[in-house]
C-alpha cells in the first residue's frame, strides 16, 4: 500500500535535509510530535517507503537519520548527503541541539534560521573556502550568528572568523565546552563588540530534558 504523505512528513524531510542528519529525539522536537513513540512510528513508515535511511556510525551515538536519493529526486529537496564526516558528528549534533534550544527556550523563529549548509549554497562555489558560522538567525530585526566551538583553533583562524562574523551580523554567540576555547575567544574577541560566550553544557542538558 502506497504511503499517503502528510505535511509533517515533508517537514521531517526538510529538517533532515537542511541539517544533513537528525537524531530521532531531534526529529520529535523540531517536527512537533507529542511523544517519541509517535515520532518513531511515523519515521519508520518513511523508512519503509524508501524516503529516509538510518545509519549507526559511532559507538555511543544513536543512529543518524538522513534523506535518501529517492526522497531528494521525488520531492525536489535541495541536497543529498551520501556520506557523513565521522569527525564532525559530535559537533553537528551539538549544533542542532543549540538551534533547538534557541527555538524552544528563547522563542527564535525556526524559519529565520539559516544553516551553514544553506549559507554556503547561497554564496556559491566561488566562496567554498570561506568560513561560515554554524547557523544564523534573526529575531526582532536583529541578525545573530552562532558558533559551536568544541576545540581550540589557531588564534589567527579564530580572529578571522570572529572578524567575518562581526562584519556580517549584529551579534555573535559562541557556545563552548572547553575552558581554553573560552579564554581564546575572550582574548581575541576583546577588540570586537557583540560577542557572547555561553557554556554548551546547560544547552545540551536543557534539550535532552525536553
């Protein structure tokens, strides 16, 4: 029997597409399911229909859900992600959790969020080596970029990224879980305004308890 698609099904595929992948718990929140069980049941139907696939790539991290080539071709989705960079998975999960935190805790409009993937796509291939923040959002006419920083970068690279963000946005938020990273951002960012450094731990704890 052919699956009758709903608007929520399309929302699931759109959210997965723009973030590259989602965890099951992230799909539940971003797509407005009342329970994880209800979410898992619907996602299972999309898997059986060939629109979503799930992969278990790292011990200790839940399965990742991605759209299939069939879904991209059938629904005209903008991206297909055949491979996930293993070394980026932990970072990318934190990025998505931070977006969920802003949406649910700080009332950021999900539609105003532009992911790094979309930013790169809009910039075109000529800017493929340019740094882009993990995502941006707009609230009350105020443009903010968000960076999730889990490891210390070279100070010259960090300053270049902070400067680029400063020029392009009203403010920038850096979510960190490393004291050295926090010290470096504080030192390098002292010459620029509109920089907020936020512990990532509280964000992750909040989202896991939704």
